[in-house]
């Protein structure tokens, strides 16, 4: 059997992304040994029982001892604290990466705690579901999805190359970009859609003229899709919005302007404006489907 890419990998956080990564690594034999740490004992026990980790530690510092690769799979708001905890235990030459949905804030919080000689390669797999916890992970989560790496300007190229190889072996397509650009891209393609979903489901729930029971009973089509997205983990998404504030507010401003224009078109009976907009968005949907087909 071929040598694993890393002898020892430590996952801090064993929820949807952490457990999916462990399954993906096991599928391809990418790690000689996978160890994990999480906040609760319940998660550690579940992870061992499912068998996607080989060992677990309550203490994150102990978990990273001797690790060649450490992957932070915790909510973005806690990444800095975790790095502070593990910093003194990291092995020289190790790579530390993360999977956080926000990059600039995570880098700012983590970088000061990464010791000299340890390579930090921030990342974000653009793949997920509305489920969380150690039982929600599966090996195929990253297949054919994008993983964005945002290497530091003075980062180690070999470490970045190794992370590209790692993510490709986990099934993903990899792109590198700056953290700032990533945060704007993620705000448009992921953060704003989640905010809209949280908001629309909340609004429907608050409408006095429509009973809660009716919202549930008649939920169909578009609204049903929004409820799926709005079921996403509240801690994770609270942290995303608090840590990608500028980019989200910028994109939200644009969104509000465009929405006002649509409201105006409806008010004044401007069918051409509505038709034009819906035609343009339908073409975008078609391009996404074409892109998916070209990857098969
Ligand atoms: P999740 O399923 O809720 O798992 C989070 C994990 O972090 C849990 O194992 C939890 O431990 C652990 N944790 C929380 N606070 C901790 C602490 N203080 N110390 C140690 N461990 C702690 O979340 P997830 O969906 O995997 O998300 C993890 C990261 O991936 C986030 O940064 C998110 O932005 C990013 N991400 C998520 C998605 C998505 O769609 N879900 C997609 C791409 C990237 P317990 O189980 O013991 O509570």
C-alpha cells in the first residue's frame, strides 16, 4: 500500500466537516493515524464508536502532539482560542489548516499563536449540509466541490502544495486566492443566501395573517428550500456573520438596492423589468447546471 500523505493528522472539532474529512481520509488512506478532539465527551465517544478516528483526547494540546497536520474544524469564532491552546504543543514542520467559512478574521485570530517553523495554510471547503455533529459526516461530502485555500503572502509554498494535494485526494477541486477576496466571494455565494433564508423563514413565522400551522402545512417549492437552509447550525452561522461583517454588509447593501428596484417594478407594473431580471437569473442557473455537467 502507498505511504499515507501524513503520518498523523489531528482534527480539532468532530462535527459535520471534521467527521467528513476523517471519512474522506480513511477512504483514500491519507493518514497513518487520525486523532480527534472536541468540546464534549459525548462527541469523542461517538467518534470512536463510529470509528472515523483512531484515538481521541479531551485536551486539544495533547491531541496535536506529534501531528504532521492539524485541521481546525470548529466554529470560526473559536479558532483563535484553539490556536492559543495548541500553539505550544505543535511540532516543528507541522502544517496547521482550518475549514472556516471566513478567512481574514480567522487568520488574524490564529496567526499570532502559530509558532515559528509551523506552516499555517488557511482553507475553506465550499461544501456542507444543514446537519451538524459527528454522526452527520460522510466521505463524499467534498467530491467535485471547491476548496478555497488562502495562503499567507509569506507562507511556505511546499506546505501549500501539500494541502492542494490533500484536498484533491479528498475529492475536491482546489483554488487559491487572497483571504479578502475569498470573504467577498463567500459573502455573495453562501453567507447572503443563508441570511435571506433565516430572514424569510422568520418573516413567515411572524406574519399574523397566516397561522404557523398553515406555513408548515402548505410549505412547498421555494419556501421549503429556504427552511432547509434556515435549519443550518445557529452557532456556526452566528460566528460567520460576526466575523465577515464588512463583506456581508457590503453585499447586503447591494442586495437591498436591487430588491427595492424589483419592488418598484411590481408597484408600477413594470413587467419588462421583472421579465428581464428573471430571464437573466434563469441563464445563470443554466450556466451552473452546465458547469456541473462538465465535471461529470
Ligand atoms: P459542527 O458540526 O457543529 O461541529 C463543530 C465541532 O466543533 C463539534 O465537534 C464541537 O464539539 C467542536 N467545538 C465547538 N466548540 C469547541 C471548542 N471550544 N473547543 C473544541 N471543539 C469545539 O460544525 P461544522 O458544520 O462541522 O463546522 C465546522 C467549521 O466548518 C466551521 O468553522 C464552519 O464555518 C466550517 N464550514 C461549515 C460548513 C457547513 O456547511 N456546515 C461548510 C464549510 C465550512 P462538540 O461536538 O463536542 O460540541
